[in-house]
């Protein structure tokens, strides 16, 4: 069953096989965790947003118009939950925190020699405006195309291109400062 297409699993869940949803959770958990961790910066917020996204997806599964694209639909929910959590956090004026252990477990494996850079990159990402960080992560970490990004975020392609470009420019400046220090 683990190799089944998302649409077949969605169909089973909608037919009453509640346990089949665990297959979808397993299939998308790592990608969602990585994105939420990068967007929110700490494990607790990322876990909360991820759990909320999966619960919302389960509750509204009948409204998933294209079950073949369940992953994209789930990711749209996650992006929106991250935006909401980020805005809520900004209102509370919390600072960006980096939990290195959580970051490493939520991320893809990196060679040991890059660990020192990792903290600087995370600080630089945290310094970006939220909409720039979102565009950068969707484009360069998640590997989405601009059309897919526009579908997920509701933002126009040209605006997303500009956000990603500005994010890259800002990251270059911030990381160049670190290298020259």
C-alpha cells in the first residue's frame, strides 16, 4: 500500500479507512518538517504548524479537488499555516531561534565541514523578510517552479521572481559579511 498513488489513498480515507491517512503523513512528513523548520526556526513551532496542517488536511480531505496532487494541496495548507504562525510570532515580537539538533534532524544530511556555515546561513535566512524567505525556500530548498509557487502562495509569478531575487541578493550580502569578518 505504501507505493500507491496519493489518489488511491485519499479514496480509501474518504471511504472510511482512517488508518490509510498515516501513509500520506509518512510520505510527506519529512518534506513538511524541513520546510516548516526553515520558515519558523524552531522545532516547537514547526511541529505545531505541521501537525495543524495534517489535521486540517484530514478534516477537509473531501474538498481536495485533485487527489492526484494531494502533496501540492497539503503543501499549500502548510505554507499558509507557516505564514499565520510567522505573523503571530512577529506580533508577539519573538526573536528567531535556531535549535541546531532539530534543524539537523529536519534537514537533509550535510557534510560535517558545513556545520559551521549552517548557523550563519540560518541567521541570514532569519534576517530576510518573511515573504522573501518563503520565496527562497520554495524555489531553492523545495525546488518548486514559479508556476507551482504561485499556485501554492496565491502570489503572482513576477512578484515571486522578484522576492527570490531579492532574497538571493540579501543573502549574498549577509554571507559575504560573514566571510570577510
